[in-house]
C-alpha cells in the first residue's frame, strides 16, 4: 500500500465518521462497535 492510498483511505474513514456524527449522532458507529464486540466474544468462545 502506498502512502497516497493510505492517506485517501484515512481521509475517507474520517469523512465517514464525521458524516455519521453530523447526520445521526454517531448511531452507525455505535451499531458497528456493538457488532464488533459481539464478533470478538464469538471468536473468543471458539478459540
């Protein structure tokens, strides 16, 4: 991965987070965080 690709990916993620915070008060981030924690618990169970 080149530096330019990494920069654009980072800016894209920050823009998405910013839009989520502005549009729906971070509800999508909270949803994704909860799903990620559920996935981590599931993976730990099968370890």
